[in-house]
C-alpha cells in the first residue's frame, strides 16, 4: 500500500464552502475563500489582526465578484482595486 502526502494547491475544493457563506469569519479567511472560489488573487494588508474584523453573509455563490466587492465596501468602507483581470487589492478596511 502506497501512502501519498497531499499538499493543498491553495484552491478551495467545491465541498469546502459550496454556498460561499460566512458566519463571523475573519476577513482574511473570507478573502481566501473568495480568491479560490472566483479563481483570482485578492490581497489584504498583512499587518492587521483580521480576527477583529468578522464577516457574516448568506450565500454568495451566485453573486458576481463585483457585487461581493460592493458588499465588502459597504460593510467595511473599503475599496477593491483591480490590478489585473485576476488580481485585486482591498484597501482602507475599517472594521466596525
């Protein structure tokens, strides 16, 4: 019997969060799921304690990435800056 070690490729498996919904989830984890779900790179400031910035939502699985960014913008008074077709940076996050 051969045992192989599986290494995550950083892609969210479809079963991990198929509804793309969140319940008091730290924003960095939300961004990680969004990045994998939409197959884009989303960058946040790495110096912040994102556990102090929870996010809750219903299912976002049928929501466009643009609309998700609008939701995040309204929630945290932040901006999503498009760097390229597959790369975004979220800036100015104001955790409430």
